[in-house]
């Protein structure tokens, strides 16, 4: 199997963590992992097994281009990890293998997803991420439109409304005015 990301080397069978086999690219150090093996590992993963993952101490890399599954040649789907991280995990929906780029596991771990990664492959998770990205973008645009003092007033106002027992009525009032 050729590396789906850098395409420079053939993947080598190795061990991603204790009890979790993977195929690794010696050139770009990405890993191809079977979702079934991962599920099996994550359900049983002890602290030692979780710690046995070799966390690369570098900025996580991310394959930006579409990857073709090295196992079955189908195009893999990208799944976001969180609203703030731009990194995406590539999953082959056909044969159930996913691709982790070099350094990406440290990010997965920092998001506390190392034993529950499969939840990101679900639509509700991805929808929540799209919504949080949209609201981040909105507040970013607003921040550029308002000056610092105005923006702070707005933030204070939101806090006041959110904590108010008549929140619903206040929001209705604002919408109608
Ligand atoms: Zn590679
Ligand atoms: Zn596949």
C-alpha cells in the first residue's frame, strides 16, 4: 500500500500504540488505522496503552488535499476535530480506515478525543462544529465592525441577558425592535 498523503513511500505495518496496529508511512509519518481495531483498543485502552502512543513533539500536520484510501482506492471523507482546530481526520467510509497525520494525535489527545475519536465521524458532531465555526466567524466579523468599547458593551449585554430570568422576553423585544 502506497502512502495516501505524501505518496513517497509504501506503508509499513507497525504499532500505533500498545494493542493498536497501524500502517505507517516512513516518509511523512502518517498512520492508517482500522476503525475496528481502534474501537477494540479504545474500549479497553488502559492509561498505559493511551500513554504508549508516540506523540510527535511538533506542530500537527494536516493533509489538505483529498486522500484516496490506500486499501480500497475510494476517496476518503474529511472530518473536523473541533470548531477551533483546522485539522481534519480522513476516513474511508468504504473499508473503515482512517488517516492520522504526523503530530495530529497530540491534538486529538488535547481535545480529549483519544479514546472517543469515532464520535467525530457522526453527523451531529460535524453539525455542531459547523455551527460553532459559523458563530465564531460571525463574532469575528462583528468585532471588526465595532470598536473595542462597543464590542465590550455588547459582550456585557449578552452576559446580562443570558443571566436574566426574563431572557426570552428580552430577546423577543430585541428581535421586534
Ligand atoms: Zn507519507
Ligand atoms: Zn478504504
